[in-house]
């Protein structure tokens, strides 16, 4: 029997990368998964890759109407949620002095505001004893140049987790943050040139990027009863980068 047998999971931003790898792993472990993505073509391809026990919902997590539609779909099809992996996010390198209002709003609207309302709108469907976790980033503690806005948007998530677990303790719902380090994903190749990717990779103690499947293994831990006594943590899955 899988570690998520009979569970219902929602994974936002699940049409690619780390979140897609996690959604695949959840299904392998017995869960039914709802994934979201902003592009229908990518979402359809992700559903095809997962293959079974999955529903794709086109949604932008910064759009509250889209979130309402997502959870209406979950309610209609399954009526409950056991695991919420709020992973939809965005990041862009913009140095201080060049930050625009549009850049700030775009980043915080999705990474911070969108995450908050994703969690809040999921709660009426949540089973007691469930698991909520969010995608943070080691950028929030490493001080990477040009990523201060992104880092700030992700740093807020641990503050959310600490407050929410206290509010939800009567329902025994755990709230954690999963913070990846340098992971080889398609979006990384879009954002960075080869020299930047090699520079990031050189910061990893093992000298090699992480894989989406390594994030998926950590996501499974936080989603399952294996982490039943883990609450309010920021789990760095970064090969030790944040520690040195």
C-alpha cells in the first residue's frame, strides 16, 4: 500500500518541474491528484505524463476567481483535500535600482498573495489531520544578488506557516515550507544563461544540481504520515547550499 493511499492532493503549478515530479510521485503512492497550470497545452501534457488518477485545472494562482474554480472542481469531483502543495510561483532577476512596481506586484501577487489565498480557499475542504506545505526558496536566506524581491516574496511563507499552524492546531493540520536549492528544471533553462547555471551549480557542495525527483521525495515526506511530528519547519532541500 502506498504512503498516500486514498488521499486527495492538490498541487498548484503542477504542470512542470518539481511540482509535476511531486504530483507523479503522489499518484504512484496511491493519491488522487489535482494539478494546476496557466498554459492549457502544458497542463494537458502533464496530465498525460501522470497518466491516471489526475485532474488538470487551468488556473493562475494569482487570480482568485481561478482559485475558486479550482476548489469548486475538487469539491465536485472528490469533496475533500488531504494534502495541499502550494507550489505555483515565479522569479526573475532584477537588481536593486531597476525594480519596478510591475515587477514587485507580479512577484508578490503570485508567490505570496496567491499562496495565502490558495491555502485559505482550500480550508473548507480540508480533512482534519491533513498536510499543507508551500514552495519556498533558499534565496530567502542566501542573499543572492538581483533576487531580493523574489527572496522577500518567499521569506513571507515561513511566517505564514508559523502563524497558520497555531490557528489550525485544533484540526491537527500541519503547515510547512519546502525550500529547494539549485534544481535542474526547464524554467531554469529559460531564466538563466549557461554561465549563470554553472555558477549556481558550483555552490552545491556535491558540485551537481538537484533533480526534480529529489524534491518529489521530500514532498512525499511532508505529504505523508512520515512527517506526522514535523510542523512549522522550513525544510531546505538544497544539497547543503544554505548551510555553507
